[in-house]
């Protein structure tokens, strides 16, 4: 007799969990040094090594620390003059050395509608960064990001990052979860909609 009540309660909890917003929420802060408003995610999106580049490679390297990648959109607003950038942080493991991520064609983002080579930019010099690097030994850089590309990222089921390794091979990273809700929330928080 109690089982239906427990089952009903469980279903209610599961359905309410499905309706909660994404775990990585957008944030905004005013940089004290520049008086620039910065809009970012609370935490960057994590990308993990792809099994497609060799699940066997991953298994044979169990004793090694794997590389990870992180990325996040950034909006810099100086008195209504808005510029976007894509923050990328590569935390290299002992599995494969990574080339300089600011070098020519070192990073390529892969979405449902194709690939784009990322172009490095110089970010505004702020009192603090939009995101904190995950690994002190990693590489961090900012790249060009347009509103159109940001919308494509939010609409894409696939979000991958190809990173050139030191030996000119490519290390492929994939999003560890569905990023569409997170990036769509970011678009709405920045007032970027098609409505």
C-alpha cells in the first residue's frame, strides 16, 4: 500500500529535477580596475579526451594523467561597447604534450554544422579573469567569438575541440555533457535572442 505513494513521490522528484536549469549558470561582475562589465559562466565547460581517438590508447595509459580542456564564453561590456571572446584552458596530462595553443591553427572547434579554426585575441587587462585556470601548469588563451558562432554553439549537439599536440597530431576533446542548455542560458542572460 505504501509502494504507490513512494513511487509517486519518486516520480515527482525526478520530473522536478528535469525542469531545473543547467548546472553551470551565467554570472556577471563589474571589474573594479576597468569599470567593465564581464559576463561569463560560473564555471567553464569541461571537455574530456575523446574515446574515438583511441579508446585502447586511453586504456593502455591508465597510469598516466589524461589531458582535459575547458572553455567558456565571455562578454566584455565597456559602456555599451560589447565584445565577445572564448576562454580556453588546456590542462595537459602526461598522455601527450600539447603545442602552444596560441600558435597558428592550434585549436579547432567542431560543431554540428562544421569546423572553425580559432583565432587568438588579446583580452582586456582586468583585475581578475572571467574564469580561473583549472591547472596551474596548463595553457590559457582567449579566442575570437562572434554572436553568430555563440548561437551555433548553443544550438549544436556536438561540441568538440581539436588541439594540436607537440608532435603535430591532433588531440580531440568532447563535451562531458550536453552543453546546449548551458549556452542557451548564457545567451538569454546576455540578452542575445532571436525573438
